[in-house]
């Protein structure tokens, strides 16, 4: 199936971020590239998705919920390789245990000037997660049913790197608030899955 694309991102894009994106000439930027993995796996006969909590640090993504992933390096063969390598480094899932299903729509993150390339993959069994202490404060295991539940879509008043005290669309997953680029990518995943279920 084709992916829903940017329209699915806008559902979870804060209004201030939407205005900012429209005013930017992104393609003219010397943006860096990163890749993340949306990893499915079985746990107690239920499909789960792994997220991570970033540690507190001096940076724009401090303390946020994210997908495993990170910056593309020159030695990575492609963005798929980046996503697999970073997933192994951050949460200990070995690259040879992951089957990559497809790529999703890339997302631009203005505060850090990154294009993020998401990939959808799965493992046949629950991984033995080993968080990288410098990059991951906690591994968060989310039942896929939580992502698909429309009741878990909400909004929060947050102070972000680009605005103060603004309404931000978000997911509430496993007790955590997920917003920003991660929520945008998960919105596309949710739309893709709901479309495939309907078929």
C-alpha cells in the first residue's frame, strides 16, 4: 500500500509549526538527515510498538518521547541502514532480527534542521531491549491498540522550542504524551494501518 503522506502529518502538527513550515524554504537549507524505526513485535500475543524517552539534556529534544533512531552517517549505505544501526545502538535490537517492511514519509524538524526518514519494520519475537544510557532514559512498550484508539488523541498546552503555552495535538500512549515530529510520524502509521484494516 502507498503511504498516506504529509496530509496525515498535519493532523498532529501544532498550528505554530504549520505556519513556520509554510514560511521556510526547506529545500534550500543544508539540512542534515536522520532515520528512525517504527518497530512492531509481539508481546503476550499482542502487537507492540517501541518508543523511547530521551534523557534531560541541553537541547531541543530534551525529555521527549521519540522513535529509536538518529543521525545518518557517511558510512551508512542508505537511510534504511541508518534506522537499523541506530535502533541497535539505542535499544539493543540486532539489525539481523528486523524485517523492514517499507519506508514512510519523511518529516522536516526546523529546531534541529533535520529531515527524518521513518521506516516500518518488525521482529518475530519480543526483543531483549538494552537501552543506551546516554541516549535513552527509558524504553516504552506501547500496545498497537493504543495507537489505533481515537480516544488517545488529545491536545496539551506546552512550551516548545518555537512557542510558549500553545495547544499541541498529541497522543497519550502508555501514560506518556507524544507530540511533535514523533506524533506526526505515528499519525501516518495510524492512518496506514486503519486503511489496511478497512480493506
